C-alpha cells in the first residue's frame, strides 16, 4: 500500500515542507525518508478498479440510508423556522432554529452496518496525498467549537499545536503552572472529517526543557502519534495521520511521565465527522442532527502539594506545585471543567435561549476519575455514548459515565429559562470545583415548571443561582 510517507517523500513536497516549516531536523523527517519505498506490485493503488467500484456502492447505500434516517426525523417535526441572532459567550452567532433539531429518528441495524462498512473501506482506499486540497484546521478554545465541515471530499488538514507552560488561576484560592497546547487548558478543539489526512505540526516552546508529543485517540497506529511527534525544547515535529474512524476522541501528550503531562493540562478533543453525511444541506451538522449551539467542555483533575508558607509573613503561597504522590493516590485536590474552577461559572458560562437545542462535546482527561456527567434540571435528549456517532444515541438520559480518556456527545433542549448546572454527579466533587453553568434566557414555562411560591435557593448553594 502506498504510505503517507512514500507519497510525502516526493522531492517537491519534501523540499517545500522543510523550508516552509523552517524547523530543526527532526526524527519525523528522518522517519519520512525511511518510510519511503516504491509501490510494489502487491500494493493497492488508489486507482484499484475493484476498490473504486466498492466505494461508490457503499457510499450510495450509506447515503441513501443516512438520508432516510435524517429525512424521517425532519418529516416528524413541521414547525415554522425563524432566524435569530444571539450572543454566545461573548461572540455573536447567526443561528437557524431548525425543525428537526430534536426530531424523532430511527436507525436500523442495517443502516449502522452500512455506515460502518463505508468507513471500514476508507483503509483500503488511500488518497493521493499530493493531490489533496490543503486546509488549515479551525482551532477553537473551550467552550467554543469549530463550525461543522461541509465539504464532501477529503483534504489535507494542517493542525499547528504549540506547547508552552502557563500560570492559571486553577482554583479560586490557588494559581498553578499548567502545561498547555496553544496556551489553553483544554487544548484547542480540532474538527476534521473521516478520510482526511491530518498534518500535525507540534512545536515545543516549553522553556523548562520537557519534551512533549501528541497521542490522539483519533489516529490509527502504535502510540497514537506520540513517537512521531515527540519534540524536545525548541524543536518542531511534523507527521501525517489518515483519519479512518469517525467519532469524538481525546488527544493528549504522552511524553514520560505520561500522568504528569496529562495532569498538568496537556489534553483536548478531536471530532472526526463521519464522511457519509453529505454536505450538510439535509440539515445535519457534521454527521449529527442539527442543533442551535455547540459547546466544548472537558473535565480534569488537579493534584498539588500544600501551598508553601512564607517564613517572614507566615502566609501560605497563592501558588501551588504539582504533586506526583497525590496523583498516585488518586486524591484529587481539584476537579474542574475546562481547566480551572471558574471557567464555566464566573468566566464564561454556557448560554442559550429557551427553546434552543444545545450540544456539548464532553471529554474527560482524568487522569484518574470517571465522570458522572449530569446537567441538573435537564435531560440529554441524545447521548452518543463513548463518542460513537454511528450507533443510535441513548434517549432522555439523566447522567452519563465518561471514563478517563473517554468522550461523549450530549444534546439537550433548553425548555425552561434559568441556570442549569453542569456537574460530575460524584457530588462531593462540586466542592472540588466540578461546577459549570448553562444560562438559559427566555419566557417562563409555568406549564412545565412552576409554583405559587417564588423560587428560594438554599443558603450557600453552589449549584443554583
Ligand atoms: Cu507533554
């Protein structure tokens, strides 16, 4: 089979890449030459007529089935559409209220199997990478999500990640030096499409001298990319990865010691859209039913030493240091959403309007604790468990378990206005920071939720405002 390396080793692209990247010689480029080998007679060229026939057949059957799947949902909900604009976390978005956003859908086993077969066939149909159109991935910091990809062809998607330490107000009491991708915890949300080739460039600007790399659960191959992207201080590494599997995946640094690099903040989410969902004109959003808003939330733990006490003043330091023993004992000092205690409360609560549908791409970086993710007062109308976006979703789910290194997609509907609280329902963790808000504006719904008495939140309540 023609490898990415073999195609990449073409002289024009090789020279261009090295000069354009302007980086030190790296193992990745040496490896790319090692990969280069002629395509033998046993290789499977992309023009293989058998495969060429197979893909359209699978694609056609999958598209027909997928089309029926989504159209059945749209047909079930016939309400007037309205265009609206709203401010979401400081950013004005133009949104379309869709009729099918929470439509009833059904997915037969055969439909799922045909969609799986479509994606299984990707492996045997490598693209001519030199001929792929080049795109630069839209990267967003949490809680924002890049827009759905609407193209219907494969692309070479360039993703630039830079590692650097950053001091963050990790809890309301303490600052902490996080290790970051692109200056944020979690790292940027990466959106691509099954069949794409991701060209990942990892630049290490960590002046502490730590090496860093990427293990993406979306990549297929030993180590998930870590050995190909391992970059020492001042280095940059570039490698290519064909996305064979659709779904929502965690990525993280896997440099030794791995638990430290994850606990320090080096993680994020990558969503690989299914490739059999057309161009989105049928109302889908990256292979999923349409919603009004999409958000990015990741849970993680912080392990730190007690603050040092200043000998002169007797006051404890406001800055705390990472604690390996604390992590080994799995005794988290803090459990947070989007990297710090106030990320989704004081700093940037999620927002929606009553009547809208909200999708949360939720990941759990761990490193130790399984999340029992729950939004108080709401229901997950759809749950794509374990980030599996081909199987039928769970319906009207209250709490979903998400293990370390796992992810899920949840859709909810903002019915009654007010503040909804995101929690890990291992509920002591609310006292460790695992609280976020979804603020819903709009008219009251006494037909759904009401009393003759005004609401009276309990004193000292962290969950309701
Ligand atoms: Cu690292």
